[in-house]
C-alpha cells in the first residue's frame, strides 16, 4: 500500500513539474571557433541547475539553453557561462509549454 501511494505521489509530482520551460539564447564573447569550444560550453552548462538542454551554433555564434525557470535564472546561467570564460549577451528568453497534449 505504501509503495502504491509513493509511486502515485512521484508520478503526480513529475507531471506538475513538467509545466513551463524557457529557452534562452545567448551570444558568447569570446566567440566560439571550433568543436572544442562548443563541447566546453555543452559539457559545463549541462550541470547548471534547471538546465534541460544546451545547443550551440558556431555559424550563428549562439548558445541556446532550455531551462526550468523555477530552478535557475538568466543571470544564473550567464554566471555559469562566465565561470568557463565566456561573457554573454541575451538575444532572447522565451517561455515554452512543456505539458504533454491530450491525445483523443
């Protein structure tokens, strides 16, 4: 009985936490020049609180971070980039809906 209640509670909490995510786009300084630059950013930023996904583009000179705003902020993510040697400018910070749509 206790196990069933625990599983139900965990499932409920998981569904409640799947609401709002944000997508932050940053331009780093110094610029990314190679795959090593991209890997440095991806491998370090994935450990910042609330980060769900990190994408980089050398062509656009942009870092795109999908994150949970209840666990981190734009300033916190910029601070994470600064720790690894990159100053950043915010290009955009947009809300996305992460809830699964009902299928009928």
